[in-house]
């Protein structure tokens, strides 16, 4: 056994610890502070406990400036080992005597109890029967005799002290509960390194952990304790409690007024208790509102500490409700501190877009904090070299249809380590040429307008020319997107049958973030918008497009419209793609056993079926996970139907089989839209009509426009909520009028 004498940095006391090197942490027995054993300074280490205790006693005496008294006591009573032995011997003697006398007394009392128990019971019963009535009459007589006198005495006391009581109560009601604010705080936006003397805070955690980081700072603790001590000096204890309650400075299950009064009297334990209570706000059963007591107390301080809040991408890992509470907390902090928001310009801009209504920061503050695009391009010109790895990353992004690549896709192109990839992306992001988005497990990189401008400048400077292989198509390989004229279908003509042949395998591709954001911004709530924009054709015209904005909890899907079958199959595949199940529905609390939807799914399935268009919901489905499996199976079956159509391996006419596939696609798309709406995910659907032959899309011709309108009207009708009244829709719906 090894004994250590270690000191606590919080209460400055020393204690005797055993084998601390084999532990990760150790708690101070006097104040309860948890310390990392690797950081504890051992003043003494040895195997003899008595010697270690002697060393601790000497350290305590020296710290209290009583070393002379300690030496005198040691000279008189000997070293600690002898004192301990003497005390233990005396305790042993006392313990032996106590045990001996206890046994003797217990034996004697047991004998007397056994001897007189029956007789005593009979005596008490006889006295009770003999004097019960007499005692009742005596007490009744005393009550009648003194009742009037007691009533008069109470009335006299009431009359005598009523005025004084009323005066005291009136004084309490007139207590001035308005507190003088201290120095006003501020909020700033910076991209450079935060001030050296600032309290560092990383905005990547919920409010409970964020407030813990703030209160753990010594400067913040001292400012709050000073405020409470000054309040206790200004108000008596019975008034202080009222003042704290009126100013929302009370804590759940904590008498803060009593602790402040003790703090004013010099109690160190009260100070430690106050800090401990503030370190655990917004946890357990306490409300998140309790965390705001820290900013409110700081707003009363005459000191104005500086807090540097660094905003990172991890902030977007929080749920939307958590991000809102964090933004409110930062705003409250800015009332009593100089709050500095630190981070890249794009990150700060995203923060403003997400929580601008809660943060007292304008978009101009963030824009002015960054450099102008011209300065951005100039910085890139001076920094990036020709054919550098950073420029290669920019070209990969520019050559991609969506100008976006996932980290995994970028890793497949780069032959470098993860750390080098992070360095490259970070460098480009610092230059303002790219931006990153998405949760930590599914990060993406997108090319920004400044990045495209830089590549254009580089191409002009180098006069890049395409090679022969890039300029001439391979003659022997047919193009999947070439114009063909297949055989006419039932009732069709050569002109109407002319269409674009598409490849057999289509994968869901990412939709550019700017495109999805613009679509959502231009669409009215529960409405349809038409945007005049020169949209370029996709590389694969049959490929569905998908983008999920996890900040706004919004899913945007799109596809080019060649016809009802092709469009609704693409939309259904995008909505029911593995991306949706992984990133949207399986992110932790969408369809678990605690969600409202799952409760209806397991206990009130008939209500779901009656109120929404939810297909693929057999009785065998037990929970949300089972339902997702059914929907994934439905998507696979839809793909199999399209494969059967491509192979021509079907019965009946092609027109009938195409109608079957279209109905299945509409049903699956509608089911996904209703499901996502039930879990509060907004869905935006794009109908992409790119320019063709330097003119408008063929589907907008007079002879084909009705196909587009009728198909969209049918899909909108099926996917509409009708105020949770889908069961009654057949009574009021007129398909001709809707079309």
C-alpha cells in the first residue's frame, strides 16, 4: 500500500490518498472536486501511513502559519504514530467498557421485563378503566373555565400587534426588486484568432454542456460570486429571496438567497455549493431555463468578461431544437459579456441563416467580416500553383454534374491520407473557394462561385485546349442519351413516339445545395412555383436528384420530365432511396418507440390508414423499422418493374404495363411524402425542364403540355394532406376540376 499527500487546487486543503497512481481520477474529501491523478502534485509518497499522516499534518500547519504550535504539540505528545497508538488504545478500552456495560444492562432489563411485564400491563389497564371518565370530565371543565379567557387573550395580542404586523407586511410589498445592471455587453463577429484573454467556448454542444464550460472558468465564477455577495449586502435575507425570484435568478431545488447570505458572511462552503449548483443546471430534472441564470447574473456584474465562441461544423450535428436553445443562450450571454463569434465566414453565414432571428447579428456584419470576392480570387491566385492538389480538387468538383462530392468520393480520387485530404479541403475552404456541409458521418464538399471564377481565370491564363480525345466522341460507342425513334406504341404516332433513349442503370445523384435551396426559397408554402432559369441538361437524364438540408429539416428531390412514368419513378426512387432512410428517417428519433408516429403505427394503425395515404402497411408490420423494410422492398420492386419493361418480359400491352408502373410509382411517392410529413420533414419536389436545342423543352409544346399538367395535378392530389382527412377525399374530389 502506497500513501500520498496531495493538495486540492479548489479548497487548498491536503488529504491522504491511497494508491492514486492506479486510478484515473481522485475526489477531494473536503470539497468534492474531482481531479485527474496525473495532474495531482504529490507532496509525499511512502508505504508507512503514520509517516504520511505526519507529513500531511506538517503541511497543513505550515499552510495555516502555525508551524510553531505544531512543533510544540509534537514535542509534548510525541510524533503522530505515538499519538495515534495512544488514542487507539483509549478507544479500545472505551469500546470494551461500552460493550461490557451494554450487555449487562440488556440482561438486567430483559429479566425485569420478563418478571413484571404481565403485572405492569394489568396495572395500567386498571388505572385506565378507573380514571378515564374522571380525566375526561376534568379536561372538559378546564376547557369551559378558560375558553373565554384564552379567546380574550388572543384578541388582545391581535389588537396590540396588528398595526406592527401590517406595517411589516406593507414594507415587504414595497421592496424595490429592480436591480441595477452592470456594464453592458456586446456581440462581435470575427474570422481571425479570438482575443488571448477571452474565455474559450466551442459552440458544438447542447446548452447543458455549453453552460458548464462557461461556469468552469475562474473569471466567470468570480464575477458571479461577487454579484451574489453584493446582493446579499444590499438586501436582508427575507427581501433577497423576493428580489431573486422577481428577476428570474432562482434555481430549481436550491435556496440561492440563503447561500448568498452565507457567502456574504464569508462562508467558503457556500461559494463552492453555488458553483456546484450552477455547474449542473439544465441537467437531470432541471429546466433548460435554469442555464440562463448564468447570463442574467453576469449582466449584473460591473466586470465585462470576454467570451470567444468558436462556431464549428459540429454545431449542425445538434437537433434543430438544441440549436435554437444554444442561440438563445448566446444572445443572453451577450447582454453581460463581450461575446465574440469566431469562425469561417461561410460557417457564420450559415449560422445567421439558421438562427438569425435569435442572434443580434446582421448579415452585413458577417459579410463585412469576410473579404470581397475579388480579394478572394486574388488570394487564391497568389496561393495556389498550377496543377496543385488543391486545383485538382477544384476541377473534380467542377466536372461533376452537381459540383459536389462526398468525402468518400473525394477519397476515392485522392491517393493521400485522411489528414492530407482534410488539409486540402480546409485550405480551399479558408480561401473561400469551396464549402463543406452535411453531418459528420456524411460530409460533402461543394464548389462555390469564387472557385468557378478561379478556374475560369486559370483557363484563360493557360489557354487550355481540349485534347483530341476530349473533343471527338468515340465512334464505336453509342450514346445513351442520343435521340432515337423507337417503334410506336398502341395508339401513338411516329412524331409522338420520338423520345430520348436512356441508359438502363440510373443511380440517385446529389442535387447541388444552391439548387435545392433556391427551389425551396422560391416555392410558396403548400404551393407551386414556376422559375425561369436556363437549366442545363443532366449528364444522365434518367437520374433522380436528392438533397437533404439537415439544418432546415427539408428534403428536396427532382428529376427531368420526359413523361409521367419516367418522372414519377425517379421521384419515388429519390424519396425511397437508401439516402432518405439513412440520413432522414434513421437519424435517432424519427421512428423509434418513443415517437408519436410509432405510437400510432403500433396502437392506432386504423387511424393512420384512414387519415393518410400510406401504402405498404400490412398487419404484419409491428414498428417503424418493419415499415421502413416494407418501403425499401417496395422501391426494389418498382425498379424490378422498370427492368421488366426494358427487357420486354411482360404480359399484355406495353401501355397497360406502363400504366401499372406509373401507379406503383405514384403510390410509393405519395406514401413517402405523407410519412415524411408525419415526422415533420418538409418535402420539395422539382420538375426539371432543361433547355433543348437552344430553346424550350419539348414537353412544353402545345401537343404535349397537357401530359405534364395532368400528371402533376394527379400527383399533387394524391400527395396532399387534405387536413388529415384523406378518408373523405373521395366525397369532394372532382378529378376534372383538379386537372
